[in-house]
C-alpha cells in the first residue's frame, strides 16, 4: 500500500513540506503534520482511494479520515495559513512540471561542490524542515554527480529539469546553507550560485 503513493502527487506533496509517511502515521498533533494529514486525506480521497485504504495507509481509523476531510473544508474557509498550504499543493499538482536550471560543466561543478555538505550532514540532528531539505538534496546530489560524469566531455550549455520539490529543496539549501560552501569559492562561484537562486526563485513563485 505504501508504494502506491510514491507514484502519485501525495509523495511530492509530503516531500515539498518536509513530512514523511512515518510522520503522518505517528498520530502527532503538531500543526504541520496534522495539516498535512488533512490535506493528504482530501487529496487521496479525490484520487479515488477508499476511506479504508487511506486509514490503513495512515495507521488510522476510517472515521478519523472522514473527520480530516471535513476539517479540511472548514479550515480552508477560515484559516489563511492552511489555505496557503493548500495553494502550494494546488500549484504543485499543476506543476508536476519540471523547473529548469541552465548549466554548463563549470556551473555544474560549482553546484556539485556547493552541495558537498549533504554528504556528511547528520540529517536526524536537524530541525524537521531542514531534514526534508537535506534528504531531498542528498538524492539530488547523486543525480548531479551522475550528470557530471555523463556530460564531462561535452563543452556546451544544457538544461537541468527538476521536479518542484527538488527545485524548492535546492533553493532552500542554496539560500540557507551558504556557510557550508567550500572556502575556496570566489567571485565566479558566488555569481553562479546567485544565478541558480534567481532562476529557481522566479519559477517557484
């Protein structure tokens, strides 16, 4: 059952908000997790999942899923913060799109070097949002290293296509983890990072 949601928007939604399925299953009443439980219940129900199936996935009871879906509608009307989260989800669904990042081999090298920190970061010691960002960036770092190997003998620009949640995580990383960039970074690297952030920011708006 758990593998089913990896192939639909629910997986991307959880990643975008830095929430895991274990968080949802935990029964935690923390606001972010509780809100995500309501949003996912609503989304999965709209995708045709039965209440029993959602309840099984969330380690819950079908009556709790009914309550979550009802609360989704109520919160959407009266809670602006919740409404903002739903708007992000709607944009994410529409944009199962790929965001584009223009690179060449030199800039790809800068991007890879800027992400060295994720190789050794202790993710479990990070705040919840940071855990999501770093976890996604670890996956992205592997993809970028493979891309570097494939493109190393081609001296031309290319476009890197990123899913919304990966682009959002990369933007957050480049913005918040600058302190961990290599000491040898100079003006070229700084300008390349600024370009990456600007390109991502425009598309994430």
